[in-house]
C-alpha cells in the first residue's frame, strides 16, 4: 500500500502545533536536516572509498526551547520510533538507554564539545521513512547538532567536524559502526546537486545533478531495517579483517596481487 509523504510545510506545521500543545508555549529553535539517497558506492564509505549521494527534500526537524533546568524532555512524532515516545534525561548525565531513538540525540549532545548551559524541551518530527534506507538516523543526528548550535550559540566552523561529531555519536551511543557518508551528505547537501565524497580524506565535490531528461526514482518497499541489528556490523568487521590480512591500511592501496591473496576465502 502506498504511503502519503507529507510535505515540508505540513511536517513543520504539525511539529510546531505539537510543541505548543505539549509544552503550552511557542518554540524558539527549529533545526532541520535532510535524509539522503546514494547513487554510487555501497559499503565503501567505511572502506575509504568514493560515494555519490544526494540530499533529499525529506527532512527531520528538532523543534524546541531552552527550559531553564538541567532536564531535557523530548517527544517524537515519528512513526516507527520505539516506546516511549516521550522521554526525559539529565543533560549532565548522558548515557545510552531506552528509548533507542533518543540515543542519537544524546550522543550528539555528549560529543558536541561545548556543553549546554540549560536543558530544553523539544519535539522531533520527520517525513523521512524510518528504516527505509534513506538515513533517518543521520538526519536526526544532524538536526540535533544544528539545534545544539542554536542552543549554545557556538558553531563548529568545519563541516567535516560536524559530520564526525554525528558519526561518533552513532558509534558510541547507538552501537552502530557506520561510515561517514550519511552524516556528511546531510550537512553538505545542496538542492539539485549530488556530492562526490572521498571517504578517506573527507574531501567533497558538489556536482550539478539536474536535467529535464533525468529523474531519480526512490521506491519505498516498506520493508523496515535497523542497521545495528543487521549484517552491517558483521560486514564491516569482515572488511577490516581482510584489510589486516593483506597488510594494508586502506583499500585504496590494494593492487591485483593483494586481491589474489583473498581468493581462498568465501565471498560474502
């Protein structure tokens, strides 16, 4: 069955109204980050390879307001998020826990580098399908980072530093050894452009990607996945094992002779 995709305007309005309804006041911060689709390069972003993703018009919003306490309270409107959908945590005692969806936010707050001076109330809402392979988790991390920029008044100047903060949050608070692509495209994406990313150097090249004869079609199979409980961590470990066996620090150093060393092993 087809699922209606709400527009940005509808998503924003629902988020604003939810905040006013829950907290009986108007929010002062609205942070936004897009999901992504990858055109070229799968399972190579954590192997120092090249990828060519593009940002989507589907976004995640963190809508909130500082509350003058040390407590942070967050409500999610996202279908597919685990329970509870409303949760509290102390900004000075950040640790992974339940619900799992808020760990992405906790991790970014923890690794941001500049602490909050007070807690906040927030609503999270998205029109990025959760578990659909369009990087809803990275969108939440980057939206949280932008929320932190507004809340602390301190902005990291380098885009790569922002992406690395979000990646580290996912590694440490969500137990997910992801590559850098999802976070970096969510930060650097530009309308009607794709971004070529060298995942070893983190160099990005913004490329025009618009044509009257070209359409990027994204189909939602409605099959949900969760990377941390999938084969993804296993595949990354296997790639690292192969790299170690060949005595290389990066797959970019591999020659044909190195690949011949792996022929006796099973393909995955």
